[in-house]
């Protein structure tokens, strides 16, 4: 993990900005885990490995570019496996997909945004903004649209389940052994990191 | 659901004392009988001599041996079918020399080579317990052992005994602590750990140079329990080992399955804490045996999931084709309890599969066995249960040998020791409870064939000679 990663939001807004665009790019491409100013602490070896994959690409294309754009739009840890599935589907469905991704990345970088709120309004209405919405929707819902024929591409890893994962077991998965009724509810104050 | 069997409680002992105290004509005192019962627990007589659901110690349980099935015998004090008419000396000979009352030899499936360490005092206490407290069952054991020739020659065990049986009872080493000596007495003697954990040589004798180094026994692999940090138990603290014996698991690192689950349930969990600590203390002092290639068996693997590659792919179907392959076998059969990246449940009831010695030692054999047979182990910690996936009537699934092999390979590759890979034929072996055939058996089989071939050659030669003579005679006449 990068040591430059801001530890909390306050730090990132007051003093956490990288000095130049170049170092910012390096920082981002070296670690897609580290873009957020939100309180993301902790790590996953799996995702570090994925981040290394992203870093290896000089000019990202395909899933890597999609992951880069996604990391601008969502400040959580994202699975390359889910991203690859979603990229293939959206590329099929959106003719201007590559151009939209380029626009999202470019505008976020121009704004030097560390969280999505800092650049989302600057995205041009229409195609680019629609694509951005679909990407965010896909990561959270595990499907790219709400049609009856939409292909499920994530369930366990869909982001909508993550904020409550400390309190609500994902259906079919166990929290504890059988007949365990003694567990104390987790506090609501701290949202799980994901 | 099984009831939790309590360890020997003081309450029971008190009840026993009252019961014995009020009975008039017992030769042995109640303290001796209670001690005998405790030694019987430590020796785990029940594991082999009591059929599940059967009468205590009435025998008939099949024990797999490389040479064939050996059935345990009725060891209740029934005069006709059990050991009721054994004298103390005959009882002692059976336990420590492997010789029955009628003079016939026992097969070393009866761990008399370990029980030979039992002291005269403890043999006497055991005798008192068996004769005076065990309920006689006046019926023969459900089945009798009949091994095929040449193993049916029980007298051959006399040679085995002459070669391999050390018949000296335990003598304490004065240079060691009382705890260590008690531990050695239990480990080498009553608890007969080496019967499974020590590899066997050509004549199926325990190899002294590899004591407690780990061996395949039936379907399972009894791991190295010497204090080596990587191959053995050296990485576990004394307290972790103590809890393993008492409850059958060290959360996230090791859990007792198969015969060991039974040993924990019936024996170790009922021993006194002092005795368990003594066992741990001794085991941590035996010479460490190292597999130079072994990596730490408690530190392999990491959280991993490949669910994104197949979630929602291919739709629902009832056929057996799985777009996600072995990763999907895992997700469909294992992940509900062990969770999608194999990290186990929060309360550790369902263990994590990475950092777990079951996946990092023994070549994947115990993974296969756990998948096929599941786990059921009852201690004061409660019931630890995993269903089997081997297709028995009470199993939760019916995975084929190929599927179990695929699943096992997925598990050891991602969560265990990546050196291992298993084949469907190994799964078949484990399913059938086969220990790989020892060299002796191959030799005997070859010998049988050789003798057979020789006899056949003689017969052919004789017929050929006879018919050529007849032919010659016919010619001349």
C-alpha cells in the first residue's frame, strides 16, 4: 500500500493533494486502492495483485481502462473479475463506450478529484453521464440494467450488500455456526470498509 | 443430534463410589475400579470395541487393515463370548503380549505393542474394571475376523512379536519431570498415538526411527505430531495443543476428523486436564522429524474467490456441467458455510480453509476424506458437524470421484500446499478406506503367483510327459 494514501477525508481535502498531475497519475495507476479519501483502511492481497496488473499497463485499454474509470467513480475496492465481466457487457451495449471512459478519466483528472462528487457534475449530460451512471449502477447492483434479461455478473461482490455486511448475512451464506443466537449486533456508527 | 458426552465428572465418580461402596462382595476397591475405567478411557477401548449404537464393548466393529477386514471382539466379562473367564495373567497377556486365553495370537490391529507399556498396577485396575463394572454381553461379536491365507496363520504373529514387540512396561526416566513421564506413559502406552501416527515398515511394524512422523491409515492421513515447526506441531502453542486434544480443534488451524475425531470424543476429551497437559508436554519433547520440502502447514493459502467468472453464467440447469469448473464446485458445495473466499464463519465454527493444516499436509488425502465422509465430533465444546458429500444415504451430496478430485485440487491449489494434486483413483482409494498396499503384501501376492505358476508348470510337464509316453507306447505297439 502506498504510504501517501490519505488516512481520512479531512487529510485529503486539506493537504492530501499530490503536487503535480504526473505524480498523481503515478499514484493512481500504482494503486487503484488508494484513490479514495474516504476511510478505507485495510487491504486485500487479491486486490493488490489486481492493482499491480493495472500498473503494468502503460496506456490502459479494455478492462484496465474500465477499472481506471470505475476507480474515479467509486471509492471502494473493486474486483477485476467483476470489472472484466461488466466491461464486456457494456462495450457490447454502448457504441461510444471507449470515448465515454476516456472522457470520465480525463475530466476527473482535470478536476484533480479524489472523490466522485468533485467531478461528476462536470461530466457532459447525455452519453458520458449515462455511461457513468450505468457503471456505478452495475458495481452496486451486480447487473448493468433493471431489465428482466439482464445478466447477473456479481452477487457476493455486488457493492450494495457491503455497507451492511457486518450485520446482515448475504442469503445462502452463514455468519456463524448453527444455533448461534448469542452474537451481539454490531454498532451502527461504523460502516464496514469495503 | 448426538448428545454431548461429558468428560469423567466427579459426580460420576461419586456415584460410582456409592454404588461400589454399597455392593458387598467386590474383590477390588472402588478406587481401583475407577482408575481402571479411566485407563480404559485413555486407552480408547470403546473406539474399536463398541459398534455405533451397539452394546458397549461387545465388539464386531470392522477395522480396515491392508490385509483385509479385522473385526473387533467382545471384551465384556461374558464367560462364553467375552473375557469373563480370563485370569488376571491371561488378561495381561492379551493386552500386553497379544495372546488370547486359548493361546492364539491377536493381530496387531489390537495395539498390544503400545499397551505393553502399561504398568502392572494399571493392568490390575483395568482387569478390576472390566470384570466388575462392564456389563457382560452374552452374545458373540456380530462378525468374526477371517483374513485370507497366508495372513490367516495367526501363529506367524509369534515371529512378529519376537522381532518387534518390546514387552517391557513403562519405566519412568528419573532425569525428567513427573509431568513428562506421565505424558510419555500415556502417549506411548495407553493412548497408543504411534499406532496411527508412526509409519510402518516392511512387516507393518512401527518404524522406531520415524516415531510420530505421520502415516496413512485407512482413508485418512495421521499427520506428523513431532515438534517440527513446519511439518509437525511445533508452530502450535502448548495451550493450542491442549485445546486440540480437549475439543478437537484449534480455530482456523487444525481440526480432528476421522479416527482422531473419535479419539478426541471418546478418549482425550474425557481425560483430566493434567493428563492432557502431560501429553502435550511430552509430545513437544520428542525428536522433531522434518520434511525438508515442507512449508509451514499453518500458513498456506489466502482468501481467494473466482466467483466473478461464473456468477450468472449459463443459467440454471440440472445437468452437471458447470461453467465455473472446480471454482463453481466450491461455491456450490462449500461456500455456504466456509464462505465465498474460504475465510470461514465469524465464530470460527466453520473453519477457514486457508492457513488450515488439513489442506497443507498429507497430500490432500484428508481433504478428500473430509469431503467424502464429513466430520462429526462431540465434545464439551458442542457438536462439530460437516455433512459428507460422498453419496451415502445421510450425505448432503453425491459427488463423483472426478468431482471430488477437481474440488480437492482447487482447494489445495488456492488454500493449501500448491505442491499437491490428487487423482480420481486416489479419491476411490479413500472412499474404499484403502491404505496403499504394503510391500509385504505385494511380495506375498507375487509369491502366490510364483508358487501357482510353478505348480501349473509341473502339471503341464507331467501331462506332457505322460501323454508323450502314451503316444510313444501307442506307436510301438
